[in-house]
């Protein structure tokens, strides 16, 4: 059985994480940051968009708690904050267990029926 729904605060956090992950540019930025910290200009380089457009993507990732930005003068350095991804994975795993148990039950039913 599925456990209770997340609290309103946890639900809002999940909403922000899944919104952030819905965009391929933001997923690519996270993949880069999973390898190493990077300056905003380095993150923007592979994309055919302006630096302010990349900055908007970064703000969405920051709001979701997935990216931390440190500023030293004019240099903005970003790093991955994986905790929200773990929270999302934990939330998804509840449904994985549900479907696994449901499919196991279906398999058992079909085996009993075919005997």
C-alpha cells in the first residue's frame, strides 16, 4: 500500500524539482554539474542561447534546490546539490514498489490459474 501524501512543503519541493527536470537544457546543466562544478559561462557554452537565458534556467534549478551558486566578484560558480534528487527518487520508489507488488500478484494469479 502507498504511504500518505507528502506534506504541503514537501509537495511544493517535489513540484519544483520535477518542473526543473522537465526541461532538457536544465537536465544537461545538471549532468555537467554532476561531473564537476562550473562557472555560468562554462555551463552556457554548449547551448545556442544567450547568457541571460541560461541564467533563467539556473534560477529554476536554484529555486528547486538542485544547484548552489557562489559568487566571487564577477565569477559565478555553480555546483550540484543532490538532496532534492534523492527526495524525488524516494518519492518515485514508493510507486516502483507498488507496481512491482501489483505485477508480482498478477504473475502469481496467472500461475495459479494455469495449473
